[in-house]
């Protein structure tokens, strides 16, 4: 085996250091997003992550279903997950609904997204106990406004008034 000259070693070491630095920087940059996506909202409702199972549970338990189309990269979606769903205004509704939280980027959720015409997120579809839509919200809202919509679904079987959130949602790419 021939000895390797020092001049050949330096570029390899530099290239490896650069590669490690880039990978570390990418991992560190992604930490806030991963933490946001993986962190379950403390005090929030129990979310199912399968549309068919949520509709089935709604029918079995005779509860309306809330289907939330979201994504880890969607700021308004994560804000709703952290601030609205676990809020005091919404807590009283946690056990009155079946809650489904579906990632808009997962292939398994393409069919319900197409069925409900999801083009922007957060897209929240309110379903009756029969699994049929009784209203929707596109975009985020305050805890109080969201609680009013939930109350309307329970009392009237539908979402009354505007179907938009108070803040614009993010267009699904």
C-alpha cells in the first residue's frame, strides 16, 4: 500500500467537515418544525389519524366528527393545534365530538381531501353522526369563534354563518 500524501488528505478532511456541518445545520434548522409537528397539544382533544376510523367511531358513538386537514409546515394549522383546540373555550367540546387530525401531505388522506374540496389549510370539515358534511371552516379562528361553531353543530346540526375562519388559511401545494 502506498502512503497517502498530506496534500490529498486535507481536501478529504475539509470535504467531510463541510458535509458534517451542512447535515448538522440542516438538522438543527429542522428542529423547531419537528418539535412543532410532533408535540401533542397539552390539554387538547384525542385525535384519530384515520378518516374512515373517525367516521366509523362517530356513527358507533353517535357523535359528530371534526375532520381537520393540516400539515406540519402550516403555521396557522399549528397555531390552531396549540392554542385553539386545547383552549378553555373549546375544552368542553372535546368529548362531544370525534376528532380526526389528518396530514394533508399523506397519500392516505388524498381521497377525503378530494371529496371535501380541500385547497387550503387548515380546512376543518364538520360531519354529522352519519358522516355527511354539515359545514366547514377554511383558515384559523379564535378559540371563542371556533367554540361557537362547535356549539352550532351540536345544537343545529350545522355550522351557521360564514364558512371561513377569521384568518386566511395556507393554500395547499
